[in-house]
C-alpha cells in the first residue's frame, strides 16, 4: 500500500495552536481543567508503525455502568496501594464517569511509583480522549512513546489519527490513519476490518475512527481517480498513440 501523496493533504495547522514539540517532555500535572500544549507531529516518512508494545494493553476492564466495580477497586487498592494496574484501572473508571480530577490524581499517583509509566501514560491518553481533551491525549501518548523508547509502536497510527481528528486537524488525522493502514492493512484498510477491530471501543472512540476512516477512504479514491490519475492516463494514451 502506498503512502498518500503529500500534495493531496496540504497540511494547514495554525502554529499558535501548538507549543514546540519539546513541550511533550514535560511531566503531566494533575490540573484536569488545564489544556495540554502539544506539537503537531506528522508520521515520519518511511517509518512503519507496527512495533509491539506490551504497555498498550488493557489489564483490567472497567464498566462505568457497574454499581459495584468502583467500590471493589477501591477495596483492592486499599489492600495493595502500590499496584499500578489497579490504580490505572480505577483512574480510567473515574474518567469514564466524567470524574476528570479524580482520574488525574490517581494517574499521577501511579506515575510516581515509576514502575510502569508506559502503560499508565497510554491509558491516561485514552482517558483524556474520552474526557473530550484530545490535546492532552496526544501529550500523554507522546510521553508514553518517549518513556518506553518505542516511538513506532503499533498503536500510534490509529491513536494519533482519532486524536487529531477530534482536534479538528483533519489532514493530519488522515496522514496518521494512512500510516496505520500501511502498518496493518488487515485491520484498517477496509471498513469491515475496521468494524471488527474497534468493536470493543466505546461509542465516542468508534465514532472518531469511523469519521477518519471515511475521510481517508475518500482521499484514497481521489488519489486513484482524480486529476493526477487522469493526467497519468492522458500521458499513457498519448504515448500509445505516438507509438502507433
């Protein structure tokens, strides 16, 4: 699968909306009301975002509709206060219930233990996305990539795609989705495959993925049938006639 031609995706991003890329190095705070400056990061040419990353895995599934899970997790954390998986799961549950400050406090507590920062930051990114803060989701994921030393992890392409889409950066989102489709066409290059792959996502996440897929599919169709493709066809026809 070819990378989309850059001329099809004129990247128009207001520089004032983003801080320099080095801002992603800063440690996250716990002020859930504050924004998160983040650089406009593009996929690197020639990079394949397919590296395995054990951090990007849900270890304890949470159900925001459960009447008992919060209390159960609280009891387990009381017994195991330094269990990063429990703290992360409880933080994620807070976020799914819209409790942004409580989630941030627990994520910060989990990070302070410095046992598994990659997993904590990856999970925190999804929490931020679901809280309607895609800028902060990108900041957490940038930190996760640096902490783990796995910048080309398999989850980066599709995660960045939906976060940038949520930010309104459509062209950049499509670029990242293209990177995901190149790395794993069996999961992202067709709508049936995508539907299966995101079946366990929540409504917000699925909606973002569907929207960016639709935009990506249209760009690919334009690439194969638009003016550039027609010009190639005209050149080929002209060449054939001259040869005859």
